[in-house]
């Protein structure tokens, strides 16, 4: 009898409309390895950094594309460079620091020296010592540069890709997301701080979570209690043409107070509903609005691993970094605006108590992902049900009571990974 374990690559996608997602995709190691190649090293734009993080020549920061560590830096001519943080000699990490400034990059192991573009400029003892040793006579420095990434910058956000051929960044993002990026990044940015959050779950569970308006007022009673997001509010989900990128948009209107009271009545049966709870410090949900419009929540999810969020007056970039099939890291960058006064900047920092790894809202998302991972990691042949909003076409939605935007993600994911379906309905 064969003892070969069937791999997740052998699975048949249960339905062609992505209303069913096989649980193997959240835990199978073989699937994860293919994701690193086809998705993170494939023809996709991955967020790297903000231009404001590398303002001067020689400034650098390190980040990840999938599990590949990448250095992003500003060259002497002001250009943006990005290369893989792996020495061409013996594979050591060239830049061990998170950020800083450097005239050049020297690998700490054998001091191979690279310029800002990742080009090899010098090898110690290349010609040997006292006529002995050294590299072969045909050794060429130019054949041993660091692996570079193509980069594009939009509204101060630097994106990179290992692919040689890829569509322009704005086309990749799609019109709906470009519109909201233009709105949020209309003012010059100022980086306010960082968090790193480790979650014991598969990275795609967070990709689902940030595209899922259905869960927000159910998991996050804070949302409902303080009128941040309810199912009755004006809003919906708007995707790029491929369905891979999504923008959840929520606006306030004069009827919200009436609808809010009706919703709270429905929540009384939930043991998390506590009408007696009030904020001792109401500044936790913000005191000033950065924009003179009715939009109070925007969650943009950009395939494969970027989230740009406005929740009330809190603004963050969340970069999702996979660390195996059952673990990922979120690198949070909090930002405000360079023309803001101290009161506005302090207000945004205070909002980390609401939206952040240990915030009243966001810590629940990490725990929800962990609970799913814990329950499905050994399940083969079972699948999740994604039918809120119907089984029809994957298209923009003008309601928050739906999961169609998740189906857009899975539709694109399945196409990219090459998973076959069974041709049947849900």
C-alpha cells in the first residue's frame, strides 16, 4: 500500500463559482511553496515601503516579498533601488539592520561590497595574497550582482516585483482603488510609528478578513456600539477588473442613528452586547476628521499582501508577510500628514488603541484567524461556504451584508495557482 501523502496540489476546487474553498489551501505545505513562487515571486506588485522612509541618498529599509528579504534604498541620484537581501557569494544576509543609511553595502561574512543598486563592486583578496589563491582569472564582478526588483512608486508608496513583465502599477491597482488612494494620500505623509504583529494562521485568512464586510459588525461589537460600521450603513465593496483587489467603503448619513438603535436591539441576544459600557476617554475613537466628507471607513486590500486602511481618523498601511503555511506577520505603519499640527498627530497615535495589534477592534481579527486555522488544519475534503450576497457574478456590491469580494479573491487566486475545478455549481 502506498504511503505517499496526497498533496494539496491534487485537490479539485469544489465549485467553479468560488462559493466553496477547500480547507487544504490554509495548511498544505506544498500549496504554500507554490504560492511563494507563483504569487510572491510572480507577476504581482508587492508593497515595499513609503518614500518618506528613505528621504535621503543612502537611506535604506528592509522588508519582505513573500519570505524573500528585500532592501529598499535611495541612490545617490535620488532613484529608488530594491534588491534581494542575499549575498551572491555564500547567501548571507547583506543588510542585517531594519533601516539606516549606508554609502555602500558590505556583506558581514566575507565583506563583498555592493553599491546602492546591488551591483558587486569589490571582492576582498580577489587576486589572491602574495601570488596565491584568489578568484579564477575569468571571474567577473558584473556576473554576481544581487537580484534586483523592478519598482514603481505611486503617491509615495513603493511597490516592487521580481517579474520581468508586468502591467503598470495603476492598471494593476484598478480604478476603484486608485480613486481612494488619491483621496487618502492627497496630503504629504508623515510616518508616525510601527507595530509588528505575529498571527498563528495562514496569510490568506487575513486576505479574506480584510475583504469581508459581513464580519465587521458581528465580530467587532465595538463597531456597532460606537457607530463605526453597521450593516445598515451606506457602503459596499468595489473591485478591480480581475477581482484580486478590493475596497470596502462605508459612509455616514443622517439615518445612521435610527438604524443603529434598531441594530442594537438585534444584538441583545449576543453575550458580547454590553449596553452599559462606555468609553472613559472618547478620544480613543478620534476627535478630528482629516477629510471633509462622509467617508468614515475605507479598507483597501491589494493582492497579494497589502492593506491600506482608514477607520474613522486612524490611517495605517498593513503589510502581510507569510512565515509558513500556518503563520504570518503584519507590519503596521501608522501615518499622518506632514502639514498636520501636534493635536492631529497625537489624535492619530491615540487611535492605535482602537486599530492596532492590541486595539479594541484589530486584535479580534487576529484571534478569529487563529481559531479558523486551529479548526481546519487537519481537514481534508471539507470546505468553507461563501454565499452571503449570492452565487452570481463576482462584481461590485452596494451592500455590506455580502462576501462576494472574498469570491473575487479566490477566483483570482485559483486562476493564478492553476487549480482545476469540477465544473459544477455550489
